[in-house]
């Protein structure tokens, strides 16, 4: 016995908690119409996860909750608990007893619990599917649904049969595998898209890394050459500096020695007779030059005055009033006389005075020139006297100078050796000073080379790094020539340009980015390989599941057909019935523009389905549409029982499936129920006494004026014992 108990609280007409025990093979639920018998079947359908409110005679979840009556308030929730004995582990869960509870609230929220723990509906559906308790509810035949399997489409009928055959677990796995395959394919597309997305960047980074590797190799080789070059330069600079400093020290000492000797030689010559005579000669020569200049100036002045006097005398001798002036003066007088006739005596006298004054002025210039000549002659005589005095003084100074020079020539031979020695010292001093200047220039040049060396070292350090400072530890065998160093410097300048073009500054970031991108590419490649492997595995699994489903469905249909034919013949005293696999065409709706109606047409595709072919004795009935109501009921019962016999569910709920049967068929129905109870537990809702007689427990459902369903139970075995 798998079904143990059913607890209903607040569900539809069961306002209070009501329990049904299922510890016998057949439990019968009876009661008058409208008392709430079918609510028991719907409660079982509800707790097993039914989502269609219509199949439970409602529109929304709130319709499942007790809505109250004048004497009993409405409930805020409805709860149904079904308990299974799982000691045989027909449910794939490690519990001896499994309780499944579903609760619906007024706001439509549903809760699912398994052994008191909240779970998902999917978890419950998967658990029940493994026990042949499917979502199509083939194990729960509600009131009026016995004919459902006959009126269903070929596709729906196939789904019912698959559910009855316990193929839902495989279908769940197939659907889940298909979803996983689709998800895997989608993930593969995403991974491939990501790989395509990063591929150009990765190629770019790879090229950059290759450049960096080349630049690093160039940097490594350049580091060695730079360190050797800088070591050679440092050796050259230090050696040159030491040599120049040593030379400067020697030259300074030599210059000090020579300067001291020159000073001593000059001092010895400072008081010599030649120097004194030389001073006198210079003084006398200066005085003689001054006298000569003064004498020449006096001579020139006297000559100039003679020329001036001579010219003025010639002018006086030939001096006279020009006739033109006299003629002009007479003519003016005559013209004025004509105009004086009308003048007064005073005006005439005034004019005569002016005329005489003008005449007198014509002869005044000659007298003036005579007085000037006298003054010039006196100045000339004075200049001649001065020239004579200066001539005498010049003769005296010239004689004195000759005497001093004669004395100087006599003393010069005695001091010539001292002068020669002083000259030699002066020449040596000039040479030393020249050499000293050259060495100082070399030191300045060396300072510039040192500054250039430091600049080059700084540039190399920026390009190559602090490792360049290790040049000081370099060991060189021999000193390189300056020509070799110059050639090496030119080559290293080219190397620096190549290093600058390589851009080694951001090399670490580029390498890290390339490493990250490479690792991501490797990860994506590994992921893609895993996804491809998973896809192949899923495809194999799907193929195996489809093959397993096909085999199991074929074998199941064959088994159901055998049982269906036997039960059909028993119900109809003969005849045949069989399930036939068919392909139903898929139809699609077509909307016509401008029209409200829609039409359908075949899409050219088909879906597999199951049809029923039958033959009733003494009737020419070949299809389901030709059956009467009773014949349809017998056929559906035979098919339902055949399905349940081939793959028995843990329990089977039949809600008045025998309502349309007469007395003789009721006995056959009872026999089939009793035979089926050996494979599955049966909960039969019925009004049929024959069916009631086959039950071990009889539950009577009644309803009072408050609208609440109440249950009375009777164990028929105990009742029979009591009756005896």
C-alpha cells in the first residue's frame, strides 16, 4: 500500500480538517449529489501539482479555499497533504514516509512542501514522474472525464499513454537534455563569439609582444654594449682628468718659478744706469720735440703774418675810390637837386650833410687798412724773436741728447747679458703660460665631455633601466681608442632610436595584458572543448533517450493493446479494439487582413499521435464517433483499465466512471476494479452498489445546512463481522 493518508483543510467544502486513510486496496467514497465527494478527487489532483484551475472546477486559486457560510467563517488558506509509504522506495527519495503538502493563499500564492521543507513544484513533478504519477492525471479520472481519453486528439491521447506508461521521467530527462543542449549550443556560440571578439586584439597584442621581445633582446644586447662603452668612457675621462690635473700642477709650479726669476731680473735692471739714462733720454727727447713743435709753429706764424702784411700793403698802394661809385653818387645828387626845388632850406641842408657823409665814407676804408698793417708787423716781429729763442734752445737740447746717447751706448754693452737673460725668461714664461692655457682648455673640454657622458648615461638609463649603472663593475682588457669610441657612440645612438621606436616604457602592461588575453583565450578554448564534449554527450544521451522512448512506447502500446483487446472483449462480449499510431497534420491559423474571422491551413508538418480502431459485435461500428454513450463509457473504462494494468500507478482515483453502466456491466466493472486493485490502490467515488461491495473501507460524505462536508467511515470487514 503506497497511499497512506489524505488530509484536507479549508479546501473547497472541507472547511475543517478531514482525513482519509487508505490502508486497504479499495476505498469507496459515497454520498448524495453535491455533498463534496468529487472534492476529494480534486484535492488529490490539487496536492499533486495540478495547475489548471478549470480541471478542478475553478477559475483562480482563491476558488479552492473555503469561502465561508452563515455559520462558519471563510478560510484564508487551503491545505492538502498526501502521505505515501516509501519503504519500497517507489519514490526516488531516501525517506520511509513521504508527505507532500500544497497550500494556496487568498492572494493566489502557492507553497509546496515535502516532509515539512519548502520545495519547488518542479521537484515534486520530477519525483512523482518517476513513480508513474504524471501531470496528465491519467491516474485520476474525475467526474465526467472518463470519456476524455476518447474525445482527446490523437496528440493528446499519445501524451496520456506516455504518461500512463511511465515515460514522463524519460521525457523530463529528454526535455532537460534538450534544454541543456540548447543552452550548451548557446554557450558555445557565446564562447565562439567571445573568441572572435578577442582574436583581433590578441593578434595585435601578440605582434606587440613580439616587438617587445625583439626590443628586449635589443635592450639586452644594448645593455652589454652600453656598459662597455660607458666603462671605456669613464676610464678615458678619469685618465684624462688625472693627466691634465698633473700637467696643470707641474705648469703652475714652473710658471711660479719663472715668474719669480723674471721679477728678480727686472728688479736687478730697475736701478741700472741704462734705465736712468733711458729716462733722461726720454725726458730730453720729449722736451726737444716740444721745442721743435713750438719753433715750427712760430716760424709758420711769422711767415703767415709776412704774407698778410705784404698783401695789405699792395692793397693800400693801389687803393682809390672807384669812378663808378663817384659817378653814381653824382647822378644821385643831380636827381636829388631837382627834387629839392620844392623843399625848405632845412631839408636842403640836411640832404647836403648826408651827401657829404656818404662821400666821406668812400675814403674811410683806406685809412683803416693802414692801422691794421702796423699791428700785424708788430706781431710778426714778436714771432720771429720767439723762433730765434726756440732755435737756440733746440740746439742746446739736441746737444744734451747726443751726449746722453753716447753715454748710453757706452753702458749698454755692460748690461746686455742681463737683458738677454730677462728676454729668455720672458720667452719661457710665455711658453709656460701658453701650455697652461692649452691645458685649461683641455680641462674645459673634458668637463663638457663629462657632462655629455652623464647626459648619455641618463638617457640610456631611461631607455634600458637602472641595470645600466652596473657599468662600473665591468672589466675591460684594454683601453679603446677615441675613434673606436666615436664609432661605437654612433651605433649606440642608432640603437637608442630603435629602442625609442619600440616603446619599451609600457612593455610590462602590454605583456600582462597579453598574458591575461592568452589565458582567457586558453580558458575559452578549454571551455569550448568542454562544451563540445558536453554537446556530443548530450546528443548521444538525447539519441539514446529518444531510442529508449521509442522502444518503450512501442512495447507499451503493444502491451496496452493486448490488455485493451481482452478487456474490450470482456465488456462487449466480443469484438476487437486496438491503438493505432498515426501522424496528425499540423494546422496553422491564417489571419485575413480586413476580416475578423480566421482560417486554418495545413503547414505540411505532422506530429505523431494515437488513434483507436474498434469493432463491436453485431454492429458495424468502426469509429469512435459512431458509439453510443454507454458504449463510449465501456470503451474508455476498458482503455483506462488496460493502461493501468500494463503500468500500474501507485493509486488510481475513479470518480463515478461507472455512472452510465447498467447492472450487468456494473458487475463486469466491479470485477475489473477488483482485479486492478491487486496492482494499484483504488479510490472509487460511486453511487453503484456493486462497486461499493468491492471496497474495504466506505467513506460517506454528507453536507449539512452550513455547507461543510463531513465524513463518516465504515470498514466493511468489521461491519460484516458485527452483522454476523
